[in-house]
């Protein structure tokens, strides 16, 4: 068996949670391979909404094993809160989750460093969620971090206090007030909660699942354009959000990657700072924000909005090896008379179809316009009933990108999903 991968192709918030939840019924194993509680995967079913930050989106499926891979960073406090909230619905969380011992822990002082660092940047802030994600990955690559498996060691408390001391020394460079002990008792209590889960050698665990012919679905967080290597650096996240991250974040060989599915919105959004060529700072952008309820699931911050960017989408398809596309939130565009799509950029008067290296380059989008469908898509359940104007939009995207759109989501609920045979 191989690992099928589902990931976002834009700047995050594409709707990955819903799609993984929909697909999870076909997979006995669902795995998160990177990111941390900066993710906010929203699921809606049975008239209830859930937002998952660390837990894989297959947790609500019976008999599914959900793996938190070594590429994920875990805040024990947030993880416990998330688990307890889900347990209120009767879901046996502890039975359904396995956590890699090699996943790194977010300490309270990581969050303080995150806040101090962001505050020091002034106008050049990157728009961090302030969850301590970046500093935790810094400790990981700097070989200072604490991992989930370390909580089982007899000298864990000593290791914790040693790292905390290093953080306090590091914080001396900032003019920033903080209390290093503020969350410590709660954090250590959450560590005890974490010990109640199935802590595994993740790379062996997942490969054994594959050897037992179990289908595995790997779930990405954030989006491809936020990848630390290939995103709009430095306005990126701190992990590998592209398909390659599934290998390093779970411990699987590239040859074990199966179908790669890429999720995108029918328009674009972005949270935080950084380039956004099709951004709409006008009434149209505000209408998109209102109709799409574009506010961060984790932070609550209003998202920046804009038209679909095919230059960025084709780039993300290329670096991920995407074989099928999943279009989200097309219903948000139901009321628009005209819909635009960026098909190229202009830089210094020259047209290009490539993402520029220079994050701060001035880019002007070149648009193609489409007639709006002016129909409520949310009640449509079969492809044959979709409006001609909408299918014109869909087929243009498929032709330009060179990849079929196999799934179309027309609302937040599980049932508002059309599976296409392309």
C-alpha cells in the first residue's frame, strides 16, 4: 500500500479539514505530517462545527487510526483542550490517536519567544499566530528541542528546566516583559495527560500499517505557498508544507507516496503579511470576506481576499506533483456578476508565468474575466445540475493547470460535496 496525500495549494485555509473528513471513510489510517496548533481545520457535520488544531481530521471516523507524525510540533495544553472538547461528543480520542515519540514539544517559553520576536520586528512582522511554532522548529534544527518520547525519561524535568533556562537567556536580547512561570504548572499537568496516549515509534508504526495493506491518508497543514523553502519567504511557516514533507514528517520513503490531491479555493485568501498579487482591497474583497466568512479558525483574524491566482496554483501543482484537484467554496462566488482569474503576472511591463524569487517584487496580475453563474450552488448534489457558466470556469482551470478537478465542495457540510468522474 501507499500513502495518499492531501494538501493545500494556496496560503492555507483552503478547507483541508472538511475534505480529509469526507475522504477518511475510505482510509483506516489518517496522519498529520507537519505544522502544529497554528493549523485550524474546520469540520461541519450533524449541524455541529469542530475546529482541529493538532489532531488529524479522521478522528471522528469509527475504527480509524490517527497518527500525529514526527514532523508535527505539539503544545500539550492546546492538545489537551482539543481532546477534552472532542471527548464531550462521545468520541474515544485516546483509542484513535497514536503520537510519534519524535514529534517536538512546544514549551510555554517558545510562545514567549515567538511574541517577543514578532513584537521586535515592528512594521516588518510576518504575521505569526504566536503559538510558538517557529521557535520550536528552531530548537529542533538547532538540536536543543524536547520530543514527546522525552516525557518518559526519568530526568525529563531536568531537561525541561535546562531548555527553559536557555530560552530565558535568549530572551535577554528583547525589550519584552514576560512571566516564564505563568503557564508552567498547566503545561506540566498537560504532559501527564499526554502520557495517557499511545506513544509510538512513528516511522515503524506507519510502515507496518502500509505493510499490513492498510490505506493511509496524509493530511497537510497550512498551504504550499507557505512552505519554508518554496513559499513566499520570509512570510512563510516553519515547516515543509509540500508533499515532500509527508516523507520527512512521517518516516516514509518517496516510493511509498501514492495519489497526491491538491486543495484550492475558487478564489484566494491569505492571513498575515506577505505578497498576494490578486488581493482586493475594495468592496469586492470585503464581499468575498463576508460571504466566505474569511476569518482565521485559529486566530480569528480577518483574512485578506482576492481572485484566483493560476500562476501560483500551477506552481504549487508542479512542486507537489498533484494528480487531482479539489475545488472549495465555489458557492461563495454565487452572487458575483463577473469573476476574474489571474493567468499571468506583469513585472516591469514584461509578462511572466513564473513566481518571482524576490518576495518584495512589484507584480501586476493579468486577468481573464468570466460571466458569473448567479445561482445558489449549495443545494446542488449532482454534476449534471451545475450551471453552464460555472462548468466553464471549472474547465478553464483544468485546461490551464493541466490537472482534473475531481471533487467540488459547495458548502461546509460533509454532504455538500460533488465527486466527479473526469
